[in-house]
């Protein structure tokens, strides 16, 4: 279902809001600064100036085109903040600041825009980041899909953290921080013609606190990745291809809600391939599993964390799922995106 700019009554965005004149200034002053303002953003200069300490920084960028713009559990604004923060967090960085560029379609209701900006502010607060710089553009009707958001994020790298697939060895454990497939299935449930008896909610959330709890506890983590597009299957395929090791996964160990499993079956989707926006895949030595799961279970976003598999030296390097019936099947990398405009 396309999120129509005409869905909500009220004032609407017009082309002149993007012209750089009085309406642009009012849009920024009335709808963005009151919610996102901070000492870095408030001067509205061409660039924000950030103090940089000695050491390394992580830098990432992303674009968000999800439809509909609002879905159970989140919206495009929360998704943009969390997606960027999470890309920094799984690199071992402490997220600090984001940039935010919005391409708004003419006709978008300002009430909807206000809700999304409110959501951006809340998500940034949860993640402990500021919006340091931003931009807005307005495009003609039918050219902007309602709203598109592009972000960039910067974070300070932790000095004592070293993550990478080069550290992974046979016998290492593969863990996931919670129930999979909730984001993609929630977005699908919000689209025209789809409804489920039990409402699914997106898992979209900033992972910086959860990941930080691992490092602060001294957990010996080797690799982290958030399983977004391509889902868990995509991350597992990367592990096999880039390490030259096989991944053996226990189907019964993979956390998934009953509603998620039902929705995936109804839609004919493999939940392993469905996008997540608030989960992290963690690889560590097998001896670390108990301690890492204890840390994850102690965080609100990690209550359903589980060890789902292990790395093996068997060749050729494949991802193999041990099914609940005791059979085995190869899990391929998703060929394309089964669910368009999920993130």
C-alpha cells in the first residue's frame, strides 16, 4: 500500500517549502528545531563542527524508503535513526551524532511530518545521539514516495574492541539477540490487503545500549552484525563465504514468535530471509556463550537471545539448517529482496 500524502487532514507541504525562502525557514523553525535542536544544529551553519578526540571514528550512511511511512511499532523516522545507530554500534563504535536529510513529496500532511519528527527525536534520545546537521528538499507530487530520509552517522571507536570475520574459528558459537523477522512482517501486515489476527510489531530499536552492555562487561566478542535486508540468512551466508567455514544452525533454537511464524507461513516467506531492525548476530568462542547470553538476557532488547549455531571446518563452506524433524537443508543467500521497501 502506498502511503498517500493525502491520508491525513491538515496543512500540507507545498513546493515552496523547499525553495529556500520564508516557508523553508518556517518549516525548519517550527517543525524541526523545537524537537531536534541542540548546540550543534541550532546555528544552522553549512556544517556542524564536532570535537574529535585522539583515536578512531566510524562513519556510516544510509537511505530509507520504507512503505508505508508508519507501521506497527515504528515509522520511517525511527527506522532512519535506529538503522544508522545500529550500523555504528555493531562496528564497536559509540554513536555520537547523525545528519538527517529529508526529501518530502509535495502534498505530505504536516501532521504526519510532525509525528515522524517527534519519533526521530525520541529515537535519538534513546540512542544517546544528537542530530548535528540536516537538510530538506521538496519534490513534486508522485516523485517522492511521500518521504525519503537519508542519514549519516559518526561514532567514536572503542579502543579495546577488535571485531572482524578474520577472528572467527571452527567451534565458535553463533548467537542472535532475539526473535527474528518481526520488522519485515510488521511492515507487510500494514500494507493494503494484509492483516493478521495477532498484530505484529516491528522490532526497530537502537542497539547501542545492548551492544555496549557486552563490551562494558568485558565479553570476548569476535563479530557483530545487524541482520537487516537479507535477514539472518544473509548474515549466515556472509559468515560462510568470508570465513571459508560452514555454519550449522539448529532450527529449533532460532527465536521466533508464534505470530511471526504464522505470518511467514501465510505469506509463503522464509523468516530467515526477512529483515530485522532491532537484532544483532554475535559470534564468539563457544566457551563464552553462557556469559554472553546472560548479559543479553539482562537487557530489555535481549530477553529472547539464543545460541542458534556454530562454525565448522567442513567443506565446502555452506550454511546448513538442522530442521526440527532432524533433517538437514542448505540455506542459500536470498537471491533478491522478497519484501520491497522494508527499510
